C-alpha cells in the first residue's frame, strides 16, 4: 500500500469535517456551534474530530487558512492571466458565492472577529491588511500605466473595493434567493468598469 493510499481516508475525513464546519460556522458563528455538533454531522465522536484538529480553535484556523490559500491561488492565477485585479476579485467572489456556506461563514466570522478576544481576530486583521496592501500596489501600477482613472486615491480605492465586495456578499446572503450569484458579480463588474480609463 502506498503512503498516499494510507493517508487518503484521513484526508477525506478532514475534508468532511471542514465542509461540515463551514456550514456550522456560517449558520451560527464560532460561539454558536459546538465541536460535538460538528462531530455528529460527520458521524464521528468528539474525540475523533479533535484527533484531526486538536481543538475547536484549531479547526477554525485550519478552515480559515484553507479558504484563504484557495482564494489567494485563484486571485493570483486570474490576475496573472488577465492583468486585472477587478477580474480576479470577481472570480474569487463568484467561486465563494457558488460554494455552499463559504460566503455565510466568512461574513459571520469576520463580523465576530472584530472582537479582540475572538480566536480569528488576528487572522482577519492580517488577511485584510494583506489584501489592502496587495490591491493598492496593483492599482498603483495600473494608474501609472494609465489603465484606471487618473487622480483616484489608490489607497482609498483599495479599501472601497474590498468594502464593495464584502457589502455585496452580505446583500446576497440577506436577499437570497432573490439575488443570484450572477447579479452579485455583474454588479461588481459594472462598478469596476467605471474605474477604467
């Protein structure tokens, strides 16, 4: 038996736990769900779940890191292919909105994590700082090249684009199912189009 096949059941179980945790945290937040509830949804014991992640906080951080890595990979790939951070933002937004529970989880946890004592506070602060920094740098390059409107403050623009993305995602959750993923991304594309030179 190869090493890969030996580890496959454990990796499959971890993916199942992360999927169930996404749904649970998206529905009730970090404080509103127990390890036992997630374990029950997976058909395993509480100890079985903790064997994989160590603690509820460990599970949360593994889940957030996994999603952040996937978002970074997709954003970087689309940015490299298109040269447009706007298309990259739309691609990530579309992918997350189409995956069950992802947008709800991030919206719920980001709001909770404004509390300094929340286990994901530092994670979200660091992620938003990194996104803002990277987006500002890309927008500065675009402005120098003349591909976005001159005279726009790229620092404010970077903050505004992230706020627009997050605000529209929240509206999608509140208005669903009357608002579709297509409406969300179409709105983003319309707003981004106003910035192009």
